[in-house]
C-alpha cells in the first residue's frame, strides 16, 4: 500500500492533518508521502485532486483503493483500508 497526502503550505486544514498523519505513521510504521499541490500540479491533476487535504490509499499497482478529503480525516478511517 502507498499513502499520498495532498496539501499545500497555506492550507490550515492540511496543517491540522499533519499531526494526525504523523501519529498514524508512528503507530502503524507506514510511510505517508506528502505531495504539495503548488509544487506538483501535474500529480494533483493526475489524481484529480479538487479538495485539500486529500489522502489517497493506493494498492501495489497504483490503483486507488480509498480517498479521503477535507479536514475531518481520521486515523481509523485510513487504517480500515490498510
């Protein structure tokens, strides 16, 4: 599984989610890849990112398994797809 978190430095909800994701990484020993939409516009476009923050869970082949958007993303919701 691969987890991508799309956000931006100016996004307040993204900053709030950072703490949740760091705790989740420590607890599960999983790695979350941060993608700054301002610096990686093509990646955001390829993954159809319309809202920030957005967390994508991808399978081993890169197919999207789950998508979470907005500032109310929880650790338990993501863990359900891992």
